[in-house]
């Protein structure tokens, strides 16, 4: 399973009324695209109005639960399946894992791997590096969070998703705080530099579109620069946070 970052309304997300960056690329270049989800379903089986109603009820119940737990500023947000825009990009698990490893090295002042091997079990490496025995263990990025909701409080909590699955959730405000702390520890980069990393850092080029419109594959590489992948993933997450704050929408790790 690959990893895409989606920022937008949850109704749009669950209706699959959005296109991944890979799908957009394939369609723009006349290539076939097939997306397979763990459930085996390509889209929500309910109607748009049913999905919006489910998400609305879920919001109400979650906000009430958070208020009962002391998060007084928690409130509902506008959510529909087709009018609000969305942002998406694909760090994939290697870049996401590289970000966590590189950040851990800087936060704990320990050595992190200079190179990142494709399909590394980054959870195992994080355990060896010792992050799970520190206060950073409470961060959303180290808590297997998959949904970030647009609530002002910095929270990490367990709650059922709109589709009924139990999951760890957090807030956009919490993710922004963690990214700010990571940037402070790792790079002290300004926003213009961070936004540019999505173009200048990341995975080596694996293919080229020829003059005839065909895709020519280049020799694959399985060893990447940990810091370069980390910057690439950081840029994607930062842009998702900026978008989510502006539009007051959720962020989802889609896999």
C-alpha cells in the first residue's frame, strides 16, 4: 500500500470524489490508472447526501465527546462532498518514514541513518533510536494517527472514524505544532524554502516522457538520501496543513 496525503472535506474523501496525484498524472499523459483499496471498494456505496449526513452526525458526536473531555474550543466545521477544494500529494511510506527518522535524530540528538533503503521498517528503527521512550511518544506523528480534524486544540485521541473503524485521530493544529518543532530542530527553513522542497527534494526520477509521448523507465534505485526524502515529505505535510487551515478541512493519510 502506498501513502497519499489528502486535505479536504471528509464527505468528498469518503465519496472518492478526488483524484490522487498519480491519477492526475496518468490522466494528463493518457496512461491507464487503477486504484485498489484495502476494502476492495473503489468508492463509497452510499449517496452523497447520505455520506454528508453520516459525517455531520459523526462531527457532532465527536465534538461533544471532546468538549466533555475538556476541549471547550472544539466545534464543528463545514463539510460537503463537492464544493470545497482539496489538496493531495504522495510522499509514500519511504519519505514519511524518512521524515520521522531524520526528525528523531535531531530531536533526540542521536544519529539517524544517512541513507534510507526502500521499504525500511521505520517503526523498528524508531524503537532502536529510542523515541518511544520519550515525551515525543505523545506526538501525533509517533502515534499512528491517520485523520487530522480542523479543531484549534492540540489533541491526540482515539475515536471511531465515520466508517466505524477505531483509529487514532489528532488535529490540524497539533500537526502544525509538531512540524514547526521539527523544522526548528532540523533546518530552521523559511516557508519559501519549505514549499520548494516538493520540487527539489525526494525520490530520484524513475521515468521520462519521450517526444512520442511514451514513458521510458530509468534504472531503479533502492537507496535514497534520508534527509532529502524527509524534506520532501515535510513539504507535502506543511502544504497540507496550510491548505487545511485556510479551508477549515481535515487531513487524511490515505493508504
